[in-house]
């Protein structure tokens, strides 16, 4: 499963829990503990980084119109230049 994928183009091994953000930590943790893949929608670099910072998140999906988010330099965005 890719870290970042375009919505509608990714295949998941099981029915995922799809969330609009990572604010509901209890729901993230519960799904992860149950073995449910957690997928988060993101439409900005900041939201992608925030989602991938959560260990429960299996994949971030971005809108088709935001394909450039697939090419983010996650190391630089996370740790700086």
C-alpha cells in the first residue's frame, strides 16, 4: 500500500476506515488495534505530513486535482533541509 495515493486509484487489502483528518485519535487507535487499515484524506502538504505522522495511518489519499502531493519530499517536510 503506498504512503500517498490518488483517491479512487488505490486498492486496500481490507475495507479501510476513511477519515477526513487525524483529530479523532481514539478512533484512529481503535481501528488500528482492530486491524482495520486507516486511510486519511488530505488536500495540502501540511495535512499529508500530519496524517503520516500518525503511526495508525496506513495511507493518505489526495484528490485527483492535487496529484502534485504525490511528489512531496516527506523527509524535508518532516525534518527540514
